C-alpha cells in the first residue's frame, strides 16, 4: 500500500526542457515575422504629399544607357543619383537630403538624373525600378521615388504600386501593363551597364557635374555646399 501524499508538503519542481523553450521562442519569432511580412504587403497606401510640384521630364525612361532626367533644361548643375529602391542607405539619403535636392531642381539650379539600379534585392529591386520607370513615363518620377522611400518598410507589392499610381493620378493603362510585363527590363539592364562602365559600385552614389561626391558629403549640408561651389 502506497504512502498517502501530504498536500502541504513541497512538491518536486518540473524541469522544462531547454529544447521546448527554444522551440517556443522560434515559433513566436516565426509568427511575429509572418505578421510583419503580412503588414508590409497589405498596409494601406497613403500618399504623403498630394500638392508636390512635379518637375518636367527632360529624358524619359527607355533611352539605352541613359537615366531619367528631370528639371529645367539649361541648369548650371547636373546631379546624377545612382540608387536602388531597396537600399536602406538610399532611404537614409532621401530622408536626409531629398528635400534639398527637390528644392534645387524646383528652382532651376540643378537637373536630377535618376539611375535606378537593381542589385540589393534580386526580387524586389528590379520590380520597383521597373515601376519607377513606368511612373516616370507618366511624368511622376520625383513623386514616385519620394513615396517609395517615404514608406520604405512597405513591401510595395504590385497591388500597392497600382494604388500608388492611382493616388498620383497615373491613369494610363500602359502603367498597369508595364508593371505586369516588366516593360522596362531591357532599359534597366542598359542603365546597370552604364553604371558599371562609370565605376559605380554601390548606392547611393552621387555625381555633381560629372564629379563623384565623397561619402562624407552625402548630406543636405554637404550637397548644398558642393552645389554652391559649382554654380558660383
């Protein structure tokens, strides 16, 4: 006959296996990751600035080996910006210096040439660069680029890009078709080759009147000083 158990006596503690703890942590981390990914791909598209003045497109997408140039023809300063729409450093540069560049373009001091590259994310970078080209063909290069970087955490799925186009008043059916058919893939390859030929090895890279700016000058203040020195 077994001895009766005293309910008031301390009971032996059960040990939780370290393997179970690790498994639980991994499951929670996976669930959190799935949740974040879902939000990035399904979050609402909201254009930050609806009254932004859009500069004229001087050179549109499609010309082999040439970037998209916006601004006023005859400006004293030319800015070449090599960027990747999935590059976090490019997003930081846009946050730091975007308003300065926009002002320089708006007041006719400089023209801006976008050179969209596609190597940071093999899946997303080409898709977003193609969408940018389609927007630029509709005269919305600056606004489109600003919005992509303004909500960098978003996945920018095809549906989100279509909605962004609508909010930027891009109603051209060719825009929708370009997103589905990656219309500008060949042009983007030519842009990448031109960047390679110039010795561009990373993003963001900025040239001012043909001269590359050093990394420590890629700030609003550094860019403005360089432009002032060039334009004077």
